[in-house]
């Protein structure tokens, strides 16, 4: 496996402020969206009353959302992403933030890197949610990082199901999707299939956050 330094020689790294943190990334992964600091701050708020236990971040990318959450409300954090470059950036961003001792990064598919008996107090998920035939509208973004399948919801369904399996009782998942209509579609599909209940929904100019309560 090539080192992070060797990979970064291929594509110029960039940095941005994300809340109180400085996050590194490059064009091979999705550029952090400034508005998603709202997902971090909401997660941190929920952690203050969450049951004891670690945090799980799915589709972590550069790790920015989860890292800011535990910077605000310290807990152990497990970050999962299928992209090796994203995992390398998450590790280095965690070290840069002084959070390396709290963060474990797992590279691979979500359902393969979690043990069946692992439980988390909170799940953060930022899955791709752009419908496949609309990805060409975002030429700056790597397609795998935004392609949500035919209706934009396949990765979100997987995140919902994993959160259902791995959340502690009394825990919460904060899921990001594109629209309220997507939330309503997922809610209709998952109601009665999983134990998670849709709680508060918060809408922003570039996306929607939904709390899923266990």
C-alpha cells in the first residue's frame, strides 16, 4: 500500500477551516461542505445526554464531521470509509486536531468492518445521496462520493440499517440526505422494518439532517 505522502504527491492537497478544526483533503475525495458543521454540532449536543459509549461515523470522507463532533464533546470515534485516500486523510486530520488517541479508522465496506456485537451511543452518517442520473451536474465532485444509486438513497438505506443494528438503546443517528422528500421516502420504507424512529428534521440550503432515535 502506498503511503499518504506518496498519494498526496499525485494530487495537490488542500486545507479548509471546518468549525474549530483545519481539515486536509484533495480532489480524489469529496470536499467538506461548510454547512455540515451543523451535523457535527447537533451530534455533539446529542452526545451530552447519550448513553455511555463510542461514536460511529459512516461514509466518513476526510473525517471532518465526526472529528468536529468529538472535538466539541469528546468520545471515542470509529470512522468508516471504503476509500483508502479518505481513510488516510481521516487519520492525519485526527492527529492534527489532537484527537488521534480517540479515533480508530476502518477501511472497507460498512457492513464488513463492524463486528455484530459492536454498539455505539451515536451514529453520524453522510452517505452519497445524489441520484445517479444527476451526478453529471456536479463535475467537481468524485462520482463515487456522490452517487446514491438510481433514486439517491441506496447508501442512506445501508446507513439506516447499520444504525439500527449498532445503536445502543437510547442512542441516536444523525443522517444526512439531500431533501425532505428523501427523508419521507426512507421513513415510509423503514417504518416497522427497523426500530429506529424519525425524530427532528433540520433543513439547510444544501441538504437535510434527520435524527433517527433508537
